C-alpha cells in the first residue's frame, strides 16, 4: 500500500506541547496511537518497526512522546501512570478533533509501562477506542482500571520474560472484556531475538484488523 510522506506533529496538551510522528497510508480510516515505555520515545526502533508493519496493514500510526524532554528526565514523571493516561486521552481527543481524522477508528499500542496508560485511557473512552495491544507491557500498573476496560485487549509477552508474563496473567484475570494473552516462545522482554519482534507486529496487525475493520 502506498504511504503518504510522514510528518512531525506538535500536539497542545494543557500547558505543554507534545511531539509526535504521524504516518498516514492512502485510503484508510484506522489509526493506532503508540504509548511508549519509560525511557523510550517516538524514536524507539522497536516501535517504529511495529508502526511500519501496521502501515503495511493499511493503518495510520502516531508515535507520540507523552512527556516533554524536560519531564522525561525526571523519573517521577516517567512512572506517573495517571499523568501519562491523561496525556494519552488528550492526544486521542486532539486526533479526533482534526477534521481529516474525525471518523477514524482508533486503537492503542502500549509497550512496557506505556501499556498501563493505554489501558487506563481505554477505560476512560470505551466508545472511542476499538482495540488495545500490549507488548511486554506492565498492565498491572493500571489494576484499578482493568475491570472498567470494555475494549478488546491483546497482551503479548516473551516466554523468557518470567516476571512480566506473571504480571500479565494477573492482569488478564482482572480484565472482563474480550481478551487474550499470547506468550511468544524464546522471546525476552524486548523481543530482540531474530524474528520475535516481527511476530509481535503481525499479531498486533491481525488484532487491530479484526477489531478496527
């Protein structure tokens, strides 16, 4: 599928401006918004790779930093799930306010701690968010919000990432929506082993295609 040239976007949220990278294939009305983990950013090679695969699936992607450069230096802000959740919700509303994206179907892709903010924001916007995918996520950091999530959720972990897999199993029990946990054999937390990140991207693409189309 032919892709339009991506663009950098500046999203006003309260008193700050958040930076993002927006890529929009032709003839689509689906968008996946990425919530990165602590210490990561819109330049993450892993999330950029997943975004490129989703573009090939015919979905738009927005890689956005939910913290400013100054905020990201402070550990407290990087682990402030409530703040990150509110920022992600605000970014989503900003997207829907743009005339070109007004009728788009929206999904979230959360990695590491970003999965908690994705699930938290999805619980706040059940009629707006169509699907959530978590990669090596920490959904346990959003435990109070999990029973409120109505959006279909796919949790992906690596079989060699024992602690995170156990935390995802705990979160799975708290979710009352359509849900699935897929454990990729031979993968560690960052899915750096050959072919493992590709598995993540394909699983995400299929989940979003099922629920956003």
